[in-house]
């Protein structure tokens, strides 16, 4: 069980799978910067957030629902949760909006699985399926919340907690994905010698002190 101060955000799971350093820069050092890709995602989430909760085809659609798990030390927001009544049992079905296309890694699936596990704990039930709505193409993709995905997600959550608690952010290492990373200018991958503390010092010092 985690204390309130130790909770990590659902998005940290996604960031960690994409790049542990990106996760550390955001969730340990509190850095952020938008680029074309993150701005697209913001617009898509704003659209999902701006609409009201509603009833549609026997489903109660709730938007921007806050979810938490005390067991996993997690909190965040579910874009959409569709609730259906199955003979008196309310079944939640989380739907996460993503601006891009389905990923080859489990970053999105692990984040959605964590959302489902939060809802399970909050409602004391089991969730077997969830879905993404990807902007490219504009289509839903359903996923199974399998045992394997749950285990992989919990492993990632433990690693993120460890990183945040010990403030251990990996050094920058240039990879192809760095080209589209919104934190590239803050991270400076490929510069090799420089350590995180140098970057942080530079951000909060005058130009002269940081040089
Ligand atoms: S620039 Fe590269 S190493 Fe740095 S945070 Fe982004 S993806 Fe990670």
C-alpha cells in the first residue's frame, strides 16, 4: 500500500516504456515540453474531455473519470468509461484516446491495463476488455486485459515507483525515437558526457553559471 505522496500518474507507465529517461525527466524532475506530436494528442484529449457524459445505446458514457489504485500507488484520468448494466451488474469498459497509430510496444496497452486495474479496485470487480480509439486510422481497437499484460504492467509500475522514489534518472542515449521526442532539447541525447544534474543545474541557473 502506498501513501498519497507516493502515487505515480498513469501516463508515467506509458512514458517509461517509451523511454525510461523521458519518464524520469517528466515524473522526477517535472520537466515538460510540447511538440507537434504531443500537441496533436492534447487536441484529441481536449475533444474527448469537452463532451458531456451521456447515455447511448444502453451505455452510460462517462468522460474524464478520475481513477486510483491504492494497491499499485497509481492515479490518473480515464478518457472515457462506458458502463453497461449486465443483469444488475455494472460493467465498466475503458476507452483511451490516442492521436497516433497503434504501437508496436506495450506502452499504450500497459497504460490502459493500469486504468482497468484501478477501476477493478475501485469497483471491486474484474475487467476483461478495454479499447483504444486511435486517430490514425480513426478506429477502435479492443484489447484483452490478460494475465500476461497485467504482470508486465505491474512490473513497469514497480520500476517507475523505484525511479521516482530514488530519483534515479538514466543518462541520455541517442536512439531513432529521440527525433520525435518533445523533450529532445532538454534531454540532449548524444552529448554523452553530460549528466542529468548538469542539465537541471543549467535549467535553473543563469546562462553564465550553466556554461
Ligand atoms: S530525447 Fe531520447 S533519450 Fe531523451 S528523453 Fe527523449 S527519447 Fe529519451
